[in-house]
């Protein structure tokens, strides 16, 4: 929903009704992740995408029907290759799309949810997308780290769902959860889609050099909140790094330690050490490699620089397990030369580690291309 939120709110604020289709589950090579949304307004205008163009036509027609009837629908696309071609899902993937009518009447909490998202406050929306009792479909609960608004239908269901959704919210992950009709954890029949809106993950770039400017630009493109940090005020300026959200003048290791102590780093945080200067990067990496949870720690430098850096870190008491967390030399082997190409190499390594990709050319590989898919967890052949 995040990518269509501005368009959704303009219509919601104007008192209009829209049909909103949201991807709530995917299998195999489905092109979009859970949470991707598409809007169709009463005038027939479409905004957003649920499949990168594969099934938009079918969702468009379904959204028009839902606007008219007001009855939400959970629809599966691509249950087989034949069906996939029938609706245009030529990638062979499978996705579940939940289509609902959104207006001030059906979704009165949307204004507050949008305000939370805009302000960067963690919020999740838990919606019943399937239930043995059709009347229960569409029930919604808004979940924050310390409170909740609304109800799924019973205290038992509310408590179970709140607990699970907060776990997803902590890592910024949206998913469909399954329960019994009254929230039984080991039951089946009720499916709840939890759309988690956590603040954007952070990219910390250390070293105010031209490679850092390119890295900041790519980081913003990938959706990170980017910080550039360097101890040298003459180089660490907002003018030199217009893509960065903030430019910090401070010794890198002190800044990182302060951020960790303040609880501003998490398992989605990526750290790019581009200084390749021992007086900066050795103290910094001592802090970084001992952080309990970050997604990525990469350090720039030639292989000789890397060997010298590792030797210095060993002298500082770093263990082999700690050193094993370091991605150095930074990036994938793309043959990159320019700062921009190097930034793509770094970003490629971050993405590969995030999703479990190997970095090989797809033309030389077989099997699923989207590593978030769960090939061992096929959907129920009976459909949604």
C-alpha cells in the first residue's frame, strides 16, 4: 500500500470510493512481494501494480465489481501454467490478491494509519482476508508496538494476532497468518494479512568520498534511509552528498557506537565502510563486527588493504567468527571501475545476501529467480 498511499489518500480525503487490490501471498516466481497494491477508482483510473503487468487487467475488472458490490474478494492467480497464461501471469508464479472497497466508511482508520506511515512511526494493519464465515472477512485491526485499535472479533483472536503481528512489525515484514476461526494458533480457516509499515531500513556509509556519493544514491533508490559519516568537516557536507538523508561529521566508530546504544540499528541495517584508511576503519569495524544484529557489513579496499586490515583487527582481539561477518573486498565481481559501477556492485551484494542469491548470471542458472518464494510450500490446490 505504501507505493500508492498518496493517491489513495487523495481519494479518501475527497470522500471517494476505490477498489484496492493487495498481494497477500506469493509462491514460485511471482513478480511482486506481499503488500504490493493497485487502486481502481470509481472513474476507472488505475494506479499501482500487483504483478508488474501480468494480471492487472483481471484485478482491474475485479476491483470494479468490488466497488459496486462492496463485498471483498480473495482471488488466486496462476494456480497452474494454463491458468497463468489465461490471466497473463506468464512467469509461472502464483499469487493471492485481496480486493476490497476503501472509503471513509469502510476504512475510517486510514487517515491515522497514513499519518503514522508518513511520520515513520511503526504501524501494522491486520485484515481478515479469508474466514469460514464470510461476514468476518474484512475485519481489521491496527497494531502499534504498544497498543492496538479495532478488533478481529474476539479477545482470543485479537491477542494472538496482535502478538504475531508485532513480531512482523519489528522486522518490517508483511505476511499472511493462519489461525482457527476464533484465533486458534494451530487451527485453520482464518487467514489474516498483516501489512507492516516500519521505518525504512538504514544504510550507513562511512567515508566522504566520491564512491560514497554514488552509494548513497543507489541506497536511496533501494529504499534505505542513508547516512554519510566522516570525521573531516571539509569533505562531509550536504552539498557533496545531496542524495543522503543526513551527513554527520564525527569519528565513525563513535557515531556507530552511539547509534547502537540508542537502539537505532536493527537487523535490516547495512553498513558500508569506504574509508580504506586504518585509523578510521579499524576502530569502526571493531564496533560494527560486534554488533548483535545488522544485515551487512562491507569494507572497501584492494586485497592487500583487506589483508592488512584483517591483520590489524586480529591484533585488536577480533575473533575469526567476528571477522567472518565482514564482506571485504566489498561488493560482487562485476568488473566495476567507476564510483557508480562500484555502488551497483555493493548494492548487488546487499540484495544477494538479503534474499539468498548467488550472484550468478541468470542465463546460466535454473530454478526460481525470486529467492523470497517458498517452493516447498505450495498453496492448497483448492484455491483461496
